[in-house]
C-alpha cells in the first residue's frame, strides 16, 4: 500500500511488550500520570535499545582490519 513492511516482527513485538507492560501496570496501580510519564520514558529507552541484529559494527571493523 504505502511501502510499509515490518522486517522483524518478533523484535517489534518484544519492544512493544517492554514499553507497554510497565506503563500499563504503573497507570493501573497508581492512577497518577506523575508516575506514568517517567515509566514511559524509561520504557522507550529500553525498548529502543533492543536490536534484532546479532552482528555489531565492532565485529565488522575487527574483521576488516585482519587483527585476531
């Protein structure tokens, strides 16, 4: 339709769960937005840092340099 395709659906699902579950639990148990907003910010940080790729840039640079 618009060229939108999910490349890694499993990683996306994990990110959604990591962000949604703590925020929903905090909102449900405290009923205060004061606690929900920081929980959301922390969840976005953790969720954004999850990467589905197992290969890193450091591995690429080490392989190209030939140092073992």
